[in-house]
């Protein structure tokens, strides 16, 4: 079963060949290149759905390649491959336009799940053909009526809570950074108010999660921001 098309950009030849074989065994169509410059030309030619982009490469680095690819191809799914526990790299990748990140050494099931999530999000109807509501699990958000329900029961949200939830659900499956959430919902002067954002997330969890202390949907990306999980 064809699950989606991938361009793998990794300068480690052994890892690149191994990963390609494993992803193809799962049903993905995979092309591979070893640097950012070649990746840009390959995306122009073959138009993959998702690019797996190593952060540290010779020549054009992953951040520069990501910025250029995002500017040229706004609909391309970009997943950065970063070194574990390097939070600065993760933030830099998201700021450069990546949809998601996976840290090395990674587990194949996690990587495959992130790829599927990105492809599923990209294949949704584009703006103008969107359904009136976003429905994920028991939570439904209607952006026109500005109404949220959980298991069919209306949940009363403040205007900012609604805007925050709408942004997270509109990008479900993708991590959104603190600064991006704060500046887009509250304005540029709020970019560093992480405690402010934490308070609103806590309120949303209390209103929407079965167990707010162990959230299923509104999850924390440590040092990065928050993610609304897809079922």
C-alpha cells in the first residue's frame, strides 16, 4: 500500500540506505540525497509530500535548506532530524518552517507515525473547501459559530481560549512553539510570556481533557511548546 512519497536528506550514507529500506518496507516511496543543495533541486523535480531533513550536513545546513524549501514550497511537509536533547536545534528547525522534528537515535515506529501524521494533514481539503468544523476524538470546534463541544456537550471558552484551541487544532499533530502561539494569539509583545500561555493551556485541559493532569490531546513539547494530538 502506497503510504506517501518521501525525500530523505542525510549525509550519513549507511544510515540513509538503511532508513530508506525500512521506510520502503512500510509502504512509502522514498528518494534519497545527501545534502541541502541537491534536496532543493530534487524537490523541484519530483515534488515529494514529505522531506526528512537532517539538521547537520556539509554545505548548506538543514536550517538554511529548510528556510529555502519552505519559501519555495509552502505545502511541503518538512520533518527535521535532530540530535537528541538539543533543544536549540529543535526550536531553530521549527522557526525555520519545519512541521515537526524527530530526535536521533529515533525509533522507526515513531518516525513513521510522524510522517503519516504530516501526510494526513497535508492531504486535508485546502482552505475554501474546509468543513465548517474540526473534529478530533470527542472534541469538535466550529470556527464559524465559535462553538466547541466535547462528546456533544457544549464547552464554554473565553475568546482567547477559543483562539488558542483553534490554532492548535488547525495544526493538529504538529508542535507549535511558545513564541508562535503567543505572538499570533496575543501579539508580538507577548512573545516571552510562557507562564501566561501555560495558564491558558491548563484552563483548556481542565475543560476538555478527561484527566487534565495526564492530557491525551493537549500535550506539552518540553522546552518547545504544545501539540494537539491526533487520534
